[in-house]
C-alpha cells in the first residue's frame, strides 16, 4: 500500500475514534449539551488531511520534500483556516461555545501531533 494511502487511512481512523469518543462524552457523561454543529470539526480536519495526502503524494512522486517556504505557507494557510472554522462554529451555535471550542482544540492538538509525526517520517525517509 502506498505511503499516502496509509496516511489517509490512519487519519480517517483517528478522526472516527475521536468523533465517537466526543459523541460518548457529550451524550453519556455530559448533561446532554451536545454541540449542534460538532460534525464540522471532523469534516474540516478530514479536508486538511487531504492536503497532507496530496503533499505526501507529491513528494512521493518527485522523490523530494517540498521546499521549507512551501511547507511554511501551507502551515500558515491551515492556521488561518482553523481560526475561520472556529469562528464560524462559534457564531453558528453561541449557546455551546465552550463545548465546541474545547472539542475543536482537542481535535486540533491530536491532528497536529499526527501531521507532525507523519511529516517527520517523510523527512526521515527522504534523507
């Protein structure tokens, strides 16, 4: 199986597990205050995963990593898009701002760890 498909499969499995655990926490352990637009979060990170998927596929074809400037540009665009998605989610459901923000932060940190780990693996393979 190609490296880019392994990365995408891992991402889908991680996001599914996170979504199921978030659903469990909000429905079973919480007071029933399930954020209405919670589905936006895993969809957003799945789309970000496709960017990572494309980056890995491109570097696999060229047998070289993207330039550091291109990597920084991609990170900057991702950070700005994260802020936009967070603001949209907060504006859509103002009653559950804390739940949405904490869930988004959890997904963001876990995705960031996943993405950094995969990029480090790719860097090691390229050396």
